[in-house]
C-alpha cells in the first residue's frame, strides 16, 4: 500500500461504520465529516452502516439490519424516530418491540455477553464480501464507535487480504488505574472480546490510528510489535470537526452578555463524568458571591443529568440553577438539523463546559465535543483529569482549565469566570479550530506510506 490512493489501484474504499449519518452522534460525525475530503481526493466510496442514520445518495450506501435482538431493538428505535418522529406511535410501538424481544435479548446476553451492536458484524461482513467479489472495493476502512465494524473489517481482511485501515475512536481496552497497563485478559465477555480485537487489529491491519497520544501509548504497551514488519503501523490522528452549515441563522444568534451567566454542557453525563464536580463548589461560591445565586445557569444539552447530580440537586436548594434541555434533534418547523441547533446554542452560551471525567480512562480520551467547541470561538471551561494533551489544547485557546479532582481549583475557575463575565471580558479564542481536512490529509499520507 505504497501508492497514492487517489491515483493508484487503491481508490475504491469500503467504509464500515455502524452509526453513519446519525444526526448529532459523535461516532457518525467523525467519519461523515471526512467524506467530502475523501471524495475530493478521488476516492470512490462504498459505505455499509446500520439503519439508524439517513441514507446518503452521493455514493453506494447500504443500510443493514443487525442480526441480534439487542442490536435490532437499538437500531429500530432510531430508524422509527427518524422516519416517523418520537410522537404517540413511537411511545406505543417501541416499548412493544422491547417487550417482544426481551427474552431473546436476555438469552443473547447470557450466551455471548457482548455489547448490543456486536451482531451487526455479520451482515456487514457478507455485504462487504459481495462488494469485494464484484470488484468494487480494494481497501477496507473500519471506523467506530461500535466495535462490530472492526470485527467485520478483520473478517474481510482475513478472507480477502485487501489493505485494511482502522480508526479507533475510544480505547478498546479500559485500564483500571495508573498501575494497570492493560496486559491482563479481562474476564467480562465484552471486555475480553475487545481485548482480543485490539490484538487482532494490531496484527492484521495495515494502518491503525487512535485519537489521543495516551491511547496510542498504552496500545503500544500492550502490543509491542505494533509498527514492526508484518504488523500494523500505529499512529495518532486528531479527528477535528467541521462546523455545521448555520450561516443563514448564525447572524441572529451571536453571543451577547445578558442577565444570566449561561454555562452550557453538551454531550453525555455519567457517574464518572458528573456535573457534581461543578455543583459541589456552588455552596462555597454562593456564600462568597450571594448575588450570583440568581445569575448563574447551568444548561445541560444532549443527555439527562447523571445519577449523582440528580441526587445532589434533590438535596440542595439549587435546582433552579440547572436546566435540562434533552437532545436537540431535527426541527421540521425550521428545517435545522440537531447538529445545527446545537451549534446555535453553543454560539449563544457564555461558557462551554467540558467535563472530562475522573477515571484512569481519561488519560487516553478527549471528548469529541471539544472540536465542535473550538469552532464557536466561545470560551471553554475544561475540567481535565491527567491528560496533558487535552490540557495543552485548551490552554492554547485561552480556556479556563481546572484539575477535575481538585475542588479548590474548580472553585477558583468559577470565580474567575464570574468576574470576567461581570466585567464583560470573557476571552475570545483566536487560534483556528482543528479541521477534519487536516485529519484526512494525514490519513491519506499514512496510507501512501504504509506497507
């Protein structure tokens, strides 16, 4: 695989992506943002995905139904919502489907114990093999997201020996603490499968990349032959993000200072990535700045509050300071996609909150939402745990950075944010965002230079 893919025999790419064209989903956005640049480079694309996203008409795009009951339930919910909305029919039919499938899902979990989308690998493998035998594919590109795409890519690589490149979104092996290098084979079925799959990728792929320096570092620890002859070349490529098309409305939604300091978080929350890291400093902050009690608003988009935050708020007088907005999806009244609506809300916010988490995994992980944040040129408040790469990316852009495990540092950051907001001197980052075009250029360069 040493020639330019856009001018050699390697210009027909098969993309395996379970969540392709799912509005607002990071696993989708990471690959779909690359598509225009791949096409501009002369790559002829064929895409295999689940039924969860919208059909792409620019190239061959086949949407496949997963074979397992858990995956079918997940995919059906999104397919139905995309086609018919989340109204009364959705609230009636999707629970019925869940009830019918629940015995089979339980059986699937007991027999295999894998995460829900694993079974999508079977139809993806068969459909991919058919395209290869028809002469329509000469390079396989698996991306995820769901590890079923990589499993299908592995099977196709072993069957056809075509070049196989792999994009690993999140580390496949989750380490428990700083002393854990991830060498021990996990006992839990899904974790054990992911551990095995990482080994297979490093051995059989031609090129594999991770999104952070930490993820690449620990992958090399577990797979010391990575980069050697007959093994994959492993690199780090920052995915970046492109701005959604909001030019027609953004002029009416530019940021302005109002009566509330609006701090907005976008994306998922969990017990190990909890809003409580911010909530816990509010009592002390409001003691020092009592007038701020009626000024600060924490807006939560894209997810429900995590369990810990709900419990904390239920026992506090600060429920009015937190506003949950849920997922922003396609709005038929305006024609705006969920991603466009999110971009508008980001633009209107005073501060974009980035919760990194507080577990060992954070050393290998950067929230994908960060690259969307960069496009807004709004100031970011990042609560970072043990990740120098993330710390550096934020600091270069005049962000407020706090140690996620240090309540005093979090409190001091909130004080600084509040005083800057009062003075109307919140920073306006001027460093350019990280574009997807840079990532695609790196991928194409690595493909040209790989074995």
